[in-house]
C-alpha cells in the first residue's frame, strides 16, 4: 500500500519508479531482518547488532587491526571503540598494541568470545535459512548475484558520486 501512495506522490516528477520501489523494498527488508535478529537471538545474549557483527568478523577473519575491523563492520572508528569496550568488558575479546607500530591496536576474540559466536551463529544461520525459505535455490542465487552487483557499484563508484553531489550547488 505504501508503494502505491509513494508512486502517486512522485507521479509526474520524472522519477524512476522501479528503482524507487526496489531500493525501498531492500531497505524495508533489511530493517525487518535486523529487527528479527535483534529481537530474537541477540536479545537473549545482550549483544547489539554491531556487537554481533564485530564478533562474527573476528571469528571469520581472526585478529585484526581496529581500522580494518571498523571497515569490515561498516562503522566509524569511534563507534567501534565503544562496541569494543563493551565486548571487552564482557570478556569476549581483547585489545592490545601492535608489536611494531605503537599507534595501531589489534583485536582478537577470547575463548569465551569464540565459544559464544560459534554457538550463536548456528541459531543465527537457522534464522537466515528461515528468512529465505520461500525462495528457490535459483532465486536465492539470483538475488545474491544482484545484491553483489549493487554492492560492487557502490564500492567502486559510490564515494566519487557522493563527493560530486556535495560539490554541486543545490537548486530549488
């Protein structure tokens, strides 16, 4: 229903309705999935979404510098610092200075952190399977491929496009 209202509102403006609908639905589904995980699996652990993603990245990739971890978790360094403090206080990870570069900080999971994320991810993956259960294997692969194309475009050209938009004067 909201898509029909949106289409009516923007009719005549020369906008790409199909793009608007697709991006709107991507956002809505992503927000709904995140809420599903936060209110289900993560609520019981006291982890935030960002805390979970941080543990998962460290579990998959192993020890990392905080600057690389922030990029992988997709948060700024100051946000990551607070998340790391919380997770460190829970005994799930440790931070330590880099051996040769004093300004750099390395982060790694503790045994408790590894145990938690490996157990938690089994529950998480069961919910991932539930979320896509109405899609055929072929549909899942097509959607995965399409999302990778979108991600690649934003990765390759998004920053330049945003910078260009900031340089152009606003018109009314």
